[in-house]
């Protein structure tokens, strides 16, 4: 997805949907200029094109002494994403608590991602889990904690 100048893509996963919604609600309040939300479920990334699956249960094959049988396993995790204009930041007041933890992945120009990182650091406990350059873009993975400021 091409990003507009000044925008950072925020992708949330490895957390409950209500946590993702709470984070996106908060970021929408902080950054009034943003894109619409997106939800992605990818089932089998090795297929071309990747299989998109509904939320819920997959059926996979399992080897057993009496042969191969199908067993249900949790379906693929949903990831929520949205792009925010980091130059449209509004002031913050007050604090709130997220209903859980979630992983956030940020993608944008290095300057824009660093601006988003500073904002997130002011909002909640965030542990950086990795960063890498992807051409002219910087990708950063964070694990967001519980205490988050609420827009005023």
C-alpha cells in the first residue's frame, strides 16, 4: 500500500480485537487525519494468491498411528491496520488503560515513524521488539502495554 507523505501505517495483531479497536480509537483521536480501518485474515500465505479465511477454526491434517485425520485448530489471527498523518497530532489530556496488550507494527519514512514512536511512548508502555529498513521506509515492531493516555 503506498503511503501518503507524512503518514505512518499502524498494523495491530497478537492481541484481542477490543484492544486493537481501543488503540485505533485512541490514535484516531490523536491524529484527526487518517485513513479508514482495515482488517486482514490470511490463511495460507504459501498459496498464490494467499488464501483469505474467515475468523474461527481451520481444519488441518494430523498424522496418527491409525492414519491421517483432520483436527480443528484456531483460525488465523486478525490484524487491524490504519494509516495516520503524524503531522496532525492533537494535544493529550488524561490517562486511560488498554484492555490488554497487543503488537504494533509501524511503517513509514524514518522521520515519520520516529514521530509516531515518540507519541506512543508518551501514551503507554511500549517495548521495541525490532526495526528494519525496507527501502526508503522504516518498519518498527512494538509490544504495547496497558497504560495509555486519552485524547482531550
